[in-house]
């Protein structure tokens, strides 16, 4: 059965609807697990996540953590705190309690008891009400604080609805409200903690993202003078359909051309409109990501469309790419280490670029269970934010997202933006890519796709 509607897919199918034999013709595409195997793997991860939770709750002073899942309005946390399966109860409630010497107590109060839940949660006896069960937990363990999805700065940390809040207040009594606290710090650590078992699956996800983009930026898809930006975007959507995976944002494409004025949006090079026809001599850029097994990639790459008779990328464009490589190296290899703050990393990186005379922007963000995930952002807002700077955590995943602007002689000194975005993970020696970075522009010529646009060294 093919996955057709986002309404039907909901969160679990968005993350896990992939079956072998539906990979289309993507060159070098890695094998994806069928849905049943994906669920099994993710449920194994869930056991390990729950094993880490009690220490996290104590670290953040949360005695009880409650997640409320509304019918057809899923809490974004549900698939990461409970088995990644559909929940269709009017309200499904997942409760984690610091039971002291008893350890972590996990209770699921759902409309439909299901065998997979029993692996992870205690289920109340038939006939017991939510009010009775929550009141008993509260009375027995007397948590000093009750963490809820309120008060956070991101959607996943403020996901409790107004009615959900009132519902909990009615169940626990007005006196409990004084103990309600934001679970945002706990949620951030929980979602920003990557498991070793996730690594290989995430690398597969990144390799698949690369394979799809290489095909999108090839003569099989791009015909100069005919193909539009909208054609490429629609091709990407159709390829995702054939692969049985999804995306967490709309793919964007940007076209830079000699003599074309580069429009901007929010300080960035603006995406091109769908009616723009790709021409010979254009520099193409795509921003694209894939959702698979509750994980998300984010990927930006660039291609050059050869002019008639051209066999290589102009030297000025190669130098522009080399500047972006220098920016990547400064951020990943020299500035970043576990325990350093995002502000420190950002400032050191930009200082190195200033010394080298490179016009640069850095706007890197965490990756993982969300495409714009929780954790330490390394970006131009890092040093100006009011909250405490985020510390880099070893093992975290990030999108190394950045760009440089370089005057290109072959384009009459026109400024060209070279944007790159690559998933990476943090080690003691700095960030490392899951797959090698783009060392040369994809070259769309008469003979097919190559990488002849290698920068000068």
C-alpha cells in the first residue's frame, strides 16, 4: 500500500513508510528497511532512551513528566516517548515518575490498550479512570515538580494545548498548578541525545539524500532552456513518493546567473520562483531534506550548467567554492569542540574568516528527531540571544549550514553565493561529516553529470 496523504501518514508514517523495491532508479541508493523493521528498530531505541530518562529528570528537577496526545493532533513528542505507532484515543496520556528507590515508573493511560505499549508502560486495570490513576501516582510519589510541554521557545517544547492543560488541572486539582513547570530543558536533552544505534541508519539517510540530489542535478532531470525550477521541485516530490520516504519542508531551489540581480529574503539569497527556466551558464542550488525512521536530514548542494563548448567550471566559481570549504574547515576542525559554547564557536569562526578576507555567514542548526532540532545552534544569533549559550555535546548531530559571497571575475565581478549544508556529528576532534562534502560543483554538461568544478588549492 502506497503512502498517499499526509493526513493519513500522520507522524509515524512520515517517519517510517519505506519498503524495499520502491527505490526507483536513484543511482547508488542505499537499501531502506521495510516499515515493520523500522518500527522494531525504533522500539529497541526506545528501551535505551527510557533507560536514560530518570537521570535526565533528576538533573532537570522534574519529578513527574506528562505528555498528552490529542486525537488527530499528535504531540510531537509522542513518537519519541512511546512506541512509534498510531494513537487514536481521544486523549492518550504518557506519564513518567521519579519513584525514588523504585526507579522510573512509566504509565500509559490510553483509549486503546495495545500489546506493544505493555513492553514500555504499566497499563491501568480496566475500568480505572484517568483521574484515579493520576491522583494515585501524585499522592504516592508526591513529585515536587510536574513537567509539561509549556513555556518553551520551540514548538516541541510548548506543545501542550490549552485544553490539555485544563484537562490535567481538572484531574490533579487546582493545588497541583503551583508544581507545573516547563519541561523544555528536559525535552531538549532527551531529543538532543543521539544513540550509537541510530548512527548507521542516519548515515544511510544522508547517503540517500545525496543520491537523490545528484540525480535531480543531472541531465536526466535538467534540460537547459526547457526545465524550470518548478519542474525540479516536482521531480523531487515524485522521487520521494517512489522511495516511500517523506520530507519535513518544501525543497527550495536558487538560480544565480551572470547579470541577474540576486534577490534576498531575510538576509539570505532568496529562492527562485517556479517559473524560472534553467539556462546554460547558471549556478544552481538546492535545499532539501528527507524524513526516515523518525530522523531528518538537511542538505544543500550546487551544480553548474555548462555553456556550449565548456568542459569545466569557470575558475572564479571554483575559488568561490574554495572559500566555502575554508569556512567549513574553520568551523568544524578548529573552532568546535565538546563543551565549547555555540557563541564561542561562532565568534572564532567568523574571526578567522575576517582575517582571511572572506565574506561569510554561518547558520548551522541541530539535526535529529526534527530537521530544525533542539540543541546548540551555531549561527549569527548565537552571541546575541538572551538565554544562556548552549554547550556543544559530544555525539550531537548538526547541519553545517553556511555560505560565502565571492566576486567572480568571469561574471564581471558579480558577487556569487556558495551555500553548503551537510549533516555532521560531534567528536572530540570536532565535527565530522556522515558522507564526504561536495568537493566540486556538480557539472551538468552534454556528457552527463560530473564533478569537474573542483576548487583550486
